[in-house]
C-alpha cells in the first residue's frame, strides 16, 4: 500500500494552484447524461480517482468520453444502458447522482444502493422523495433501486426535510426535463449546486434560484451539449490555507474564490491567522500564536463539514481548549483516534469533540479514515516531531490531485512511497503524471 511520509518542522511558503472542485465536477459529469445530442466540453476537471470512477460508470452506459489535460469531453447521444453497477457505486457514493438524469432522459434508472460509508449511514430517502413527487415509481430489491415513470416526470413542489446537497442536485437534474415546473424548498445552497445549475442552463435547462433555499426548475423538452469550466475546489483551497496556518508559513492559494470560503476565513482570523483576500486567490500567513476557537459544522454558508478534520489538526496546536461540533454527519470523528496516536488530547462527547490545544504532536503510523481525515493527518504530520506515516491513501486520492507534490512545492518535507517493486522515483513520477488514458481504453 502506498504511504505518505511526512517529517515535521518546515514552514510552508509559496504559491499553490487549486484544482477544479470534486464536488462540482461529479454532478456535472452526471448531468452530461441529459444531453441527447451534441458534446459537453468540461474544463478544469481534476484527475481524481472519483472522476475516473464516474467516467467509467458513464462509459458502461455507452457514453463516449475523452480526457486530456484536465479537459473532459462527453458525448451522451448513444446512451445504451440505465444501470449503475454495485462495483462502481460502492466505490463512490456520488455515482448515485446518475439516477436523476437517467430517469429524466430514459424514464428509467437502476442504480445499486450506495450503502453507507465511514462517516455515516448517508441514506438517500430525500432523493427518492423528490423522484416520487415527480411521478416516479421506486422499487428496491437485490441491492438495487429501480426508478421508473410512464412518459415524462411531472413538475412538483418538493420540500426537503434535510438541506441535502446530493438530493438537491439529483432532483434538479431530474426536473430539468420534466413536464411543468418543479420547486425545491429547503434546498442546499452550496457553491457546487450553483455551478451545476449554470452547467444545466448552458445545456438548455431553465433553472433559477440555485444557491438559495428555493430553486425553481421549468422543465424543457430537450437538452444539448455545452462548454463549461468547473469552479475551483473550496475544500482543497481550505486545506492549503490550514497548511499555511499550522506550519506558521506564508502561502498564496491561487484560484481560491474568497466568497466560497467566508466561514473558513472567519475562523482562521479568529485564531489569529492573517488571511488576505485577493482578486485571484487568498494569501494566508501566520507568525504569532494560534488562539483556540469553537467550531460547529453546518450546511453552507455555515462552516463546512469537509473542513472539520483539517481545522481539528490546527486546533491541536492552538493555545487553549476548543469544542468541535459535527452536526452534518453522525460519525465524522474517526480521525480523533488517529490524532491520539500522535499524542493529541481529544475527548468525544456525543456530537462534540473537546480538543486540548498546545499538544506536542509526535510522528506516528496513522491511517486515513476518510478523504478529509487523510489530508488532516498529513497536516498534523507537518508540525509533529519526527516522522509520520499516513496509509490508506485511496481515501486521499479520491479528493486531492498530486497532494504530496503540491506540498513539496511549498517546501514540505513529504513524499509518497510505494512499498513495492517500483522505485520511489517511479512512484512519484507516476503520481505526478496521474492522468487518464485519452479514451479510457
Ligand atoms: C460528492 C459531494 O458533493 N459530496 C458532498 C455532499 O455529500 P452528500 O450529498 O452525500 O451529503 P448530503 O448533503 O446529502 O448529506 C447531509 C446529511 O443529510 C443526510 N441525508 C442526505 C440525503 C438523504 O436523502 N437523507 C439524509 O438523511 C446525510 O446522511 C447527512 O447526514 O455534501 C456533503 C455535505 O456538505 C459533503 O460532506 C460531501 O463532500
Ligand atoms: C465526504 C466527502 O465526499 P463524498 O461525498 O464524495 O464522500 C468529501 O468530499 O469530504
């Protein structure tokens, strides 16, 4: 298994360019299924494992895709299957986002139940509630969900019990080709939803209100290909902002959109970090001590759950005691056990973790428990005494492109090691090259 080896003590400095957003590009690729003619040309597509997975899924449905230098071209005119296999869905829950587009385009979809994952049960009841409200029949059996509708889906007024990102996206995509108008109330407001709505509108959809709690979708008869550039990844950007803060460095996070990171910026400033919001990115510097703060994750524009573990690493080296409350997922503290192996003093009480600052973190062998926890462990290693070895890197590879290379370029003493017959250099070269074969052959 690959491992990331980190040696602490270096303050990071320099410029890091943010890649396209994982959580925007995955629904956008799913949405390309809706184009019955023409080609979708999507740029700033990060070479992530999750992107490969969803591309493999669309390919299995007869869709042709090519990927070159972060530009993905998708032609969905030859859609020959409406089934998403368990093998692919279990690798990535976001595969479930194909259900809405398939139902809209073909009146049928058969998708393996995504199951839960480390951070929680992650049910899909709100997705199904929306599809049923639009007239779909839902049947669950043999580990699959089948959705079908006679003729076209019908527009409906849907109130989400939870402001679910995925459910908002799946329902929005289904409603795009429905007969009549759909209104989603209590919709999630994440920037990735706005990016998806912009992509859908470029394909010919008529969507208003994305980014607010109420989204109105006027169904159209046909959607076609378009060109689109994916927004920068606010969570990758936030991760590098914390990397600068935790090491006492000075890093310009190029491409970060300040507006998408207001809650993270506010929290870092409360801790005494200098955050300079600029036109084309965010400069983060830290010279003095870090002040402990309390943190509660909430749906956007609240503090993002996907930044919780990275901020916990930072709080470990701040002065004072912090309370971190995770309100979005019911089991997103598995990184606590791993931090404890690095000499962290953290106590979990229900949905909250009490984090003692001023820890003298020590390097240790630790394992990523989800993609953000993996990144957070690397960040902790950057300020630990000695060497930290992070394993279970398949988690990190889902959400970060060339993570170690980007940290190395900022001066971190970090490398990715493949303990196999391949040499270390070859492994690093391979990691740096990470790209897909032009036609996914
Ligand atoms: C690919 C992608 O975009 N992933 C993001 C998306 O995940 P995802 O779309 O899965 O997250 P949701 O917003 O749906 O989940 C939020 C909460 O709602 C619950 N829930 C969700 C759907 C449902 O039908 N019923 C239900 O109870 C979930 O279990 C969870 O507790 O939003 C999360 C919350 O911002 C982020 O952490 C993920 O990075
Ligand atoms: C939880 C996350 O992603 P996913 O929903 O793909 O698991 C994440 O990006 O932190």
